[in-house]
């Protein structure tokens, strides 16, 4: 499947997900395991964006993602797009992204 890569050594499967910044509509790719928690995805995003994980709110299909849940539990699949809002306030219309990542 496009976007999937397998690590044969430990059985983990990583996939490409996209993160969209709402302020300017740009998006960038990250690699993550679908079995991983939302908190771990936030750490990956922090490495790309330099936005601390505690300042990130992630939204998928209109739902704010909770740190302890797995990505899979929200129905996230390979090449899906997750929306990033800066600030911990869920649903805040004034949240924005100032990513320094290479956008696609």
C-alpha cells in the first residue's frame, strides 16, 4: 500500500500521515504507527514544527484527539490528514500554526 513501510526487525508498521496547519492551509508529512497514541504523534509533530506537544490540539473528522487514545481508535488510516491547532483550547477558532516544517 502506498505510504506504508514495514520494519521487519520489530514488526512495527509505520505509515505516512499528513498534518494541516489551519492558519495558512499548508500540510506536511509525518511517519507514525497507527497503533501509537495521539501523544506520540504530537511528539513527532513537535520535532517537525517546533510547537511543543502540550500546545497542540489535533483534530480528525471534527473530533479533538485525546492523548491516551491510539490513532487507530479514531479510524485514522494511511495518508489521512490530521488538523493541527496551536493552543490547548479545543475548537478555538483563533488557534494557528506557525510551522517551520517543509510543507507539501
